[in-house]
C-alpha cells in the first residue's frame, strides 16, 4: 500500500466488533513497529499484549475509553524502559554477534554515563518521544493489515504496572486498542498545509 493511501486509511476507531484478530498478525505489526527510529537507537519500548486482563485494565478508565478497552480484541500497553543504562548494555549483549566493535563500545561505554547524568524531565521527554514514534508505526502497520486501532492517553498510569504485573522499571506510556470494526469513519479535518508551513 502506498504511504499516502495508508495514512488516509488510518483513523482512530473506538468501537470494535467480535471478529477475532489473529495474534500472528498483531505480532507482525509489532515487529514492523520496532523499525521506528529511536534516539541513539536505544529502542526503549516494551509491548504488553493484554487479552485476559482487559477488564482489570478498564476498571477506572473514563467511560469511552473503558468501553473500547473492553470491546477490543487486544490492548497493547506500550511501556518504556527507565533504566537506559541497562537498556544500552542489553542491546550490546544481545546484538554482540551482529554489531561491530565500535558500536558495542558505544552501547557499553559511551551511552551509559550519558544516560546516568540525564535529568528526570529530560529522560521523561526522551522516553515519551520514542514511545510516540513506535506507537505511530504500530497503528500504521495495523492499518496496512486492515486492523483498526486507537491510541489512548487517558488512563491511570500509577496503577498500570500493578494491574499487568510489570516491573516498575518500565513506565506506562500509551494504550492501543486493537480489533476489527464495522465503522467507516470519515477523515478528520486537517489544516491546509500552507497554514502550517513557514519559510525563512
């Protein structure tokens, strides 16, 4: 599918039918999503595919978000790794056979002190940016397979780790509801491109 056509087909879909989503298709979409760019190629994301615990996740959500979490075939909770030093070392360890020596050194020696000195606000912005990039790739990959989705920001991040049994090292960023839908949403309004471009 051409990129323009793919983007025109992507819509936030908040109502789902009962048609099952094959887990293999979701896994493929996540694999494609991980091709998203990330700062320093640190890939700080963690995907938690929620099926059995959807109702637990939905408990304290606003009504509209609660309904779509309950209806969705899957919910993907995207977390980011707050221990960037360990993340860098993990990339070096797992990629050892595929990375040249200079990149092994980069992940083992150059990045850890840089991450260790990051201020909390800087780290938060860094993680949020990376989460946004991979989330957009995921919804486009799902759209390419004819699967509907919606990105949810409105949820209680203070309880998500406990509900899903995820180590507190990982920070919840977004929920993405996934399923098939009978809805055919109209395209959202976009400002004319010349209204948002300035040349200097």
